[in-house]
C-alpha cells in the first residue's frame, strides 16, 4: 500500500483542499483552517 493523500472536508468552509504536513498538521488551503490529526 502506498500512502495516498487523504481527502478531508474542512469543517469551516466545506472544501476539500487540505494540505497535510509531515508534523501531522492539516491546513485548509482555501480558508486556512487548521486540523490536527493527533495520533
């Protein structure tokens, strides 16, 4: 299995343009809302 980009809907603007960073932080490229995917 290869690690593919996970599609996440932004709770703020409803868009699905999140940028996942190596530190686990997920930021919506549309409105800048930050989601933390804590392990």
